[in-house]
C-alpha cells in the first residue's frame, strides 16, 4: 500500500483519533422493560391513555400532549397505580426536565429498579444534579447485584455503564481489564437482548487498544450491527474498505456505509463524501457534503447523538470531513461554482470541529493528494 493510502487509512480507521486518546463514551439508555417499555405500551392497558395517543392531531402541540399525559398519569397515581410513578419520572427525563425526574426517581428508588438505574445514569452524567460518579457507580452495582427478577432486564446495561466507569476511571479506580470483563458480560456473546451498545463498544475498544485486536473488533462490530447498532454498521464499512480484521471488500464496504449513512450515521456520511471526492464524483460530493457540513455545531450534534445513539466524537468527525471536502470543492470549483469566501468558511468550520483531523487533511492537500 502506498504511503498516501496508509495515511488515509489512518485517518479513517482510527476512529478514536490520535495519540492514544481514549474513547469518549456515553451511558446506555434505559433498556426495554419486558412488561412495559414505555408510555406507549402502558397505554395499551389503559384506555384513556391509549385514546390520547390516537388523538395526535394538529390541534395539539407537543406541550399540550405532554400536559395531557401528565394529567392522565396523575390520575393513575391517585388510583394507586405504582407503575405510573415511574412513567411520570421517565416522561420528565425524556423531556429534559432532569431535576423533576431526579426528584421522582429518588422518591420511588427503593421500590422500582428502573428508577434506580436512571438515578445511576443521572448522577454519573450530572443530569439534574452535580455529577457524582461514585454515587452513579453505587446505583449500577446495586442493579447488577440484585436478585430480584424485575431487575434482570437491567443487568446487562448496568454492566456496560459500570464498565464505562472503570474505563474512564470515574467513581472507581481505572482498569481496562475490568472494563473489558464487564463489557464482555454485558455483550453476552452477541445476545440481541443483552447490551448491544457493549457489543459495539467492544468493537471500538479492540480496534483502538494497543496492540489492536482487529479480528475481535470485526466480530463484535458484526454482532452489534446484526442487532441493529448504527455505529457498528459504519465501522464495518471501514473495516471492509481497508481489509482490517477481514478481507478487503469494497462492494461490502460501500453497502455498509451507504446503509449506515441512510440511517443517519454522520461519520459514514463523511467517509462517503471522501470516497465521492476521490472517485471524482464531484457533483455528488458537493451535494452530499453540503447537507452534512451545514449541520449546526451546537444543537444538531447532541440531537443526532440522542436519536442515533452514535458517539458525539464520531458525529463531529463526519461533519469535519464533510466540511473540509466541501471547502476543497468550492476552492477549486469542482462540481460547484468556485467561491473562495465560502471555501474559507467551511475550512474554518472543519478546524473548529476537529483540529487534528483538519490538520491531517491539510497535510494531504499540501502534498497535492486532495
């Protein structure tokens, strides 16, 4: 492989970026309850709430719907429905009313394992309260150690979160070995009912640790992708592209990347932008890159991360790649009218988003490889 290809491989595959920098992880969302996963399922057994769900017309805005849901939950609480307490707290949580959610979950934590789980996430991440990683760890351990059948569906996710704590060294002494052990437990040999997030993170972990274990990385990304994980679908595309942990297969790579991009994986979108540029599909590159490069840095990144469950650092990476290549097309007039001022704007955005990546791409540009 020529030197520039090796450089580009390093740009794309080392998803964790540079100089031994560690992954920036996020907590796992509350797992589905086998009894009731959400207000939607709860509604099926509560006709008034079900009727409200069916009345989503233009007459109601989101605030009206939330208010109506809270009224119905208050009525269920008044009648002694214990589940309604948790669902009210969860509604607060999903609306971003973290202080109200924290208060509700604290009130019922001794009776509801899901509330305990959410408290673990909130204290660890500092949602609605000052971050207290030790307290977050304590709640996750409580879930893992519980013998109650109602906590069973939470154990894999709690193990993933506890593994994250050991990986980050927050609330516990840092230990990659313990993080790996917990993630392997949480991943449960690829069980789709276990922690799919742990399966994906194992793929990232094995591809970025030293020394790399790329066959293991490919295995875990394959398991996670098969279970619907969007991050791993894009990662598989990269591994096929460069023959890492698997035989090189450009067709399989593009299939994975395009499918991931269509589902909202911004990093996969950024890789495709680069591919279109290198293949001289400039019109396609410009059209595709502009949409990604125009994402709002402040508001869109957390929103995309929440919806896709992709790690924010990879979303940022995809945006930075798209911004850089869009700028290059504008600078040279490739697939678009030449515009130096707009090119400067997008170069600047790439530098703001990911200075290290922008610097590497700029090095390729200076050597006339871009």
